[in-house]
């Protein structure tokens, strides 16, 4: 019994009842509009007039439910007052014809439950306030809507009043429970909307995953190159100040480019209005190779075909793949030349980075997160390409990627 009374003691029960009764009150002005054409037909019987008024009232309430803003407002208020977890509608998606009736039906049931609950709980509260007065006069009587309720005086009146209060609270609980049951079915997402929401979540996760790859490639390369350049600048600072200044300028340029990437990624992750994404494409490859040379690396590029004409997603992905491959060569290579090969054929774009390996690679001069090669493999897989990474001969490491050109965007 105590468990059954718990809903009567919760504030959320009465917040839900307030939501129901507020909906009933909001529909009252529409009743006045529905009565205007019916009152003009005074010759009709009273029952016909009442029926037409109810039909016009229901039509007006349903018409309001066809507006998209109405659905959004109802979902927000149901979340707050009914404590029902409802997702927002998918932005920019027009609901299917079969789903458009759900909001008008919710408004009709909302108004019906609200008016029923308001009348029943109002009558019960009025009884609860009237019956105890009979204790002073010996009896109490209440006439309402042609109904007559008489209670004997004494403790029976107080007991009856208490029972009316409990029933009024129970009415609020029933109305709230009914609305909570209806809300996910009528205001919640339809099967088509669930698919759209799942697709939107997948798109956001894919975008965040892409940003994580971009940030890893950009910041990882910059920090690796800056570390090597700072070491070079420190070694030649006294003997060759010009070379030291060149290394410091290269650090500044690399850090500025990385900060642009970082600002954009953080803005997107905070869901702020981010500016234009800084794009790095194959056209920026010569600048990347120059920064590596300033870091003291020996780069031997082999560029053939119309590689500079590759555009869009393919060009951006190719740049990041080469950047990650060169970063790994700086981190784990054993010195010596780094061979960079880019071949733009009519049907495919071939990329490769070859570097020497040795004691430096085994010494672990640079920490690694272990996400570089898996991230590259995922990026290549999304572009329907092929990737190979592993030893190439006794003292070399080779990264080779082949991307189909037809998928460039």
C-alpha cells in the first residue's frame, strides 16, 4: 500500500498534472472560436450544436499540431515537466505523411486528459473543502451538476474529505502516468526518425574521428619536426647563426599551421561556429618537404604525373598520409635519406615513404601513442584504397598506399 502511495508524494506527479491542465487551459480560446459558427445556427437542436462545437474544437486543436514549432515546444515541455527522455526532431527533415498525425493526436489526447483530470480533481477538492464544514452543523450537503452528496457530521466527514484529497492526488497521478505513456509513442521519434537520428549520430562520430586523425597528424608532425629543429638550432647556434635562425623560423611556421588546425578542431568539438577548416592538400607538399629539410632531414622526392591537379578529399587525404609517413620517418628512422614517391596515374594515386631503420628506432627516441598506422589504415579504407607498411629490405621501412582516383571529390 505504501508503494502505491509513493507517486502521490512526488513533485513530478503534480508537475505532470500541471502540464496536462495547462494544455487544457491553452485549448480554451480555441473553444470560443469553435462556438462562433455553431451559435449562428440556432435552429439546430442543442445536442447537434454541442457535437459540432466539439468537432470544430478538435479540428482547430489538430491544426495547431501540424506546425513543426508546435512539436518542438511540446517535446521540450514534456522533457521538463513529464521527465520523459525525448530527443529533438531531426533538423531539416520533413516528417513522413504517416507520421504527421502523431502530434495532432497528442494534442487531442493531451486536452482530453487535461480537461477530464481538471474536472475530476476539481470536484474532489471541492468536496474535500466542503465536507468538513458539516462537522459544525451536524451534516454536509453538496449539489453539483444535478448531483447531491450528503455526509453525516462528525469524524465521517473528515474521513470522507481525506478520501477525496487522496482521490484528487490519485487523479493527478493517473493523468501524469497516461501522458508519460503516450509521450514516447506520439512525441518520440518514429522508426524513420530513429534511422535519421542514428545516421546523424554516425555522421557526428565520423566527423569527430576525422578531426582526431587530423589533429594527430598535424600536431604529431609539428611537435616531432619542432623537436628536431630545436636540437639542430641548439647545435649550430654558435657555429652557424644563420642556420639556427632558419630552423627557428621553420619552427614558427610549423607551430602557426598547427595552431590553425587546433583552433578549428577545438571549435568543432565545442560545437561552436567554427571558421573555415584549414585545408592541406598535395599542393602544400613542397612546403612540407622544406620544413623537413630545415629540420636537418634529407628528403629525396620523386613526383610524377599530374599530382598537383588532384583535388578534394583525395588530395587532402594524400597530404595527411604523407605527413604521417614522414613524421614516423623522423621519429623512428635511423637517419639517412627519406624517399618520398608520389605517382598520379589516370586511375590511381600511389604514395610511398621509405626510410632507414636501425638502433635509433629501437631506442625509442620519441614516444608514440600507437594510433598512427591504425589511423592511416582507417583513412585508406574509407577511400577504398590499399595500404602496406612494414620492413623493406634489411634496414629500411616502407609505407605504400594506393588510392583510386575515381573516388576523389
